């Protein structure tokens, strides 16, 4: 997820590390904060792999700034990751939002739709936070107010997301 965010934001424009960190933080919010101890090693890995380029510019005050940019190889890697997201990037809501944030960079509308269909298939499978004898428990069957609340909110959120996904797939699959 972190590497996808780095590649995605740098596909939009070159950034220095602090700007990149702030954009990633805004995307993932308090749910999954990004630390310097994770960000800078990821940048180093991507640079070593030839996916990022870096140059130094004078800073606004005195310290020089390291500007990061996506290479052609980095753009190809981003597109490959968007075409075929890992299963956890489909099933985990925060990770899927990261894919969504950059899916517009994938130029083929049918490939975009295929990613959305994968998420829709996942959401259409019956599931719950709680199970009774292997069967998903519905909100109406939950044994306390708080579990009912969790299940009702999850159901409403899931319904809204499935509706949007169906609409988006329909738009993407229309002839241009």
C-alpha cells in the first residue's frame, strides 16, 4: 500500500519527501499513519529498483530538498499494480481506497472496470463480523445493541459502495 501510494502520487507530479508523506497521510488518515521509518526505506527500495529518480534542489530556507520523480519504469510498475491489485488491496477497505485514488492513471477503461468488478465480487459474498455455526450473523440477529450497530453500519456502507461500483462499471463499459 505504501509503495502504491508513493508511485501514485509521484505519477501526478514530482514531490519532496515531506510533501509525499503529507499526501499519503491525508489519503490513509489516522487509520494507517505513515512513519519516516517506513516511508524513507520504501523510497530507497523504489529508487534502487529504478522506479524513482531523485535530485536535490535548494530548500525554501537553507536545507536542500530531495525531489522525487517517477521514472518510465516506475510508471509501468504503477500501471501493473493497478491492473492486478493484490487480493488484500481488493478486500481491505483502506487499501482499496488507495487503489481507487490512482486508478485513473490506468488508461484502459475495461481494465479499470475489471478492478472494480473484483471489489464488487468480494462485497457480494455473504460475510459478517460474527458467525453462528458457520453462518454469518445479520444485524437483526445480533445479541446486543453494539454488535447490531456494527452490523447495520457495515450493511449500509456495503450497500452504498456496491451501488457506486455498479454505476462506475456501467459508465466504464459504455462505448466511447
